């Protein structure tokens, strides 16, 4: 496994989203849904920032229209994500919104993996440079999130 391969990094995130979505959609247990839902919001948020900030700008040269299409997908998901992050997972309207967001995200993942990734593999785009930028971006985001949760106090 190549650690600085951006496609492998994104597919790993996609697989995490798929597993959590399965767990969320396949359970009727509110605690399981709350846990999987909270994790999904975090993973999707981090993944979206990564793609929007580093990945898409670097691969736009391949097909501007296709990348713009994916960015439009992100805008829809980001709106739902922001609303869901502001509510409790056990609110009645959280479930239908979460389902709507997951449908959009899972469709988007399929498209990226079937349309964009194969073309990128065959292109001359410098993958390791994008991969290093993504690793650095991800590390900074995780660090900032950790600092933010530290500010919330360390009571256990």
C-alpha cells in the first residue's frame, strides 16, 4: 500500500464511509445509529475538506466539467452535513436527512471511483505530490480538531 497515493487515500476514506453507512442504515438501535451517525459526519466532513482544498484543484486539469460536477455534489452534501452537525442524532428529522445525505455521498463515491480515478491513473498528473499535500492537509485538520476538543476540557 502506497501511503502517498492520493487515490488509495481517498478509497480508504470511501470504504470507511461505506462501512459506517451500512452500520447506520442497517440498524434500528438508536445508540448504534447515533454512534455511526456521529462518526459519519466527522469522516465525511474531513474527506470533503480534503477533496475541496487539495484534490479537486490539483486534478481539475484532467476534466474541468467533471470536477465541477463533483464540486456541485459537495455543495449539496455540505448543506446537509452542516444541518446535521447542528442537531442531535435522535431528533426525528435527523434520520431522513442522514439517509438523503448518505444516498448523495454513496452515489458520488461510485462516480468518483468509476469515472475520475481510472482517468487519473492513466494521466501524467504527479500523484505523489498531491498525496503529500493531502497527508499534510489531513494532519493539520486532525491536529486542529484535537486542539478544539482539548479546549472543551479533559474531564472523564
